[in-house]
């Protein structure tokens, strides 16, 4: 897994660890289109159940462009 500088910055801002990204990439449950044709959004679940949206290049899934935790759960 290669994390772009943008992904690392966003992860720090959002309190997302590299371990969580790796866990989510091992437990992918959906894929959606990203803003450009060359990228894809991969939706995965961490070991604690946190949902992450990880944007990667379509042809290189090991390269992480950015990471978002869009859902914080109830409450």
C-alpha cells in the first residue's frame, strides 16, 4: 500500500490510521465511481467496524489517493 501525501494529510486531519486503511482494504464491501475515470472509490470496514471510503487509481489499487470516514454512526 502506497499512501499519497494528500492521503496522509487527510488521514491526520480525520484521525484515520494506516492500520485502519489496511484493514478496510482487506474488508471491501462496495466500489463506486470517483470524480475521474482513472480513480475508483473502495468502501471498506476496519476491525472496529469503522467505514472508510478509500480512493485509489483504477489501474493501481495499491496507491491510495485519499481516505474519508463518511459515517460516524448513530448519535
